[in-house]
C-alpha cells in the first residue's frame, strides 16, 4: 500500500489521526510478539486503554520494598541508617567513631544539606511510626543543631563527628516506643 500526502495530512495541514487522549477509535495495539492487545470497552462503547487509571500505591505495592514492614523492622532499619550516618567507621589509631555524615559534611554547604535531608527523613519515619509531637520536636532540634553548626567550615565537621544527632534521635524514638503498651 502506497501512502499519499492526503493520507497523512488534512487540507488545512493538521494531522488526520485523532490527538492523544481522544475518545475516537484508534488502531490495533500490538505487543512485541505481534499479538493484538485488546482494549477495554466501557458503558459508552468507546474503547479505552487498559492503562486508564493506572497508578502505584507505594504503601502496599511491591514497588516499595519497605511498604509492608512491621514497626520493629522499621525501627531496626532506622537504627542501621543512623549507625551508618554517625558511627560506621573508626579513625585508625584512635577510638573516634565517625560515619558518612562526617564524610559527606566535608563538602561545603551541599554535603551538610544532603545529610540534613537524610536526617529529616529519619524524623519523618519516626512520625510515621507514631512518635508524638514532643519527640519529633526534640528530634528536629537535634537535626537543626547538627545542620546549622555543621555548616561552619572546620569546627562544624568536628562537631558532626562528635554530636551524632541521628543516633540521639533513634535513641529518643526507641525510649518512647519502649514505654508504649504492646498490642
């Protein structure tokens, strides 16, 4: 079959096919193996894509590997991230522990913003675990002190290594959770 210009364009220069999102009938949809993928028919009789209304629910979907964790599993994950951020490594020849917070914090401004964002995510997770406002307020204060003082060029990096805001925050959360009645 030979296509002519009339098959492609209408007289006023617009495309002759309906625009995307149109409810007019479209051609067949063929998968990689050459099979036709049938469209759905709704009450109005117009064919619709099988992906209409497609969305991810990250709370229960397999798209989120952490969506179905228990409270205890989430807390263990938060503790692991806090240890990685604050005390994962030992300075050779000393007993001084530091984490990637201290390493990333060496990058002026950007490093401190990144580690503060990660710390804020930990606070958000604590809130999702049900931590009350007074616990999250103390956690936010720890993050603010760590972030603001960490911006100071040399002293701030030393402070990042010694203050360990993430470990403090996870301890606050753990103490609060231990006081809660078990269901």
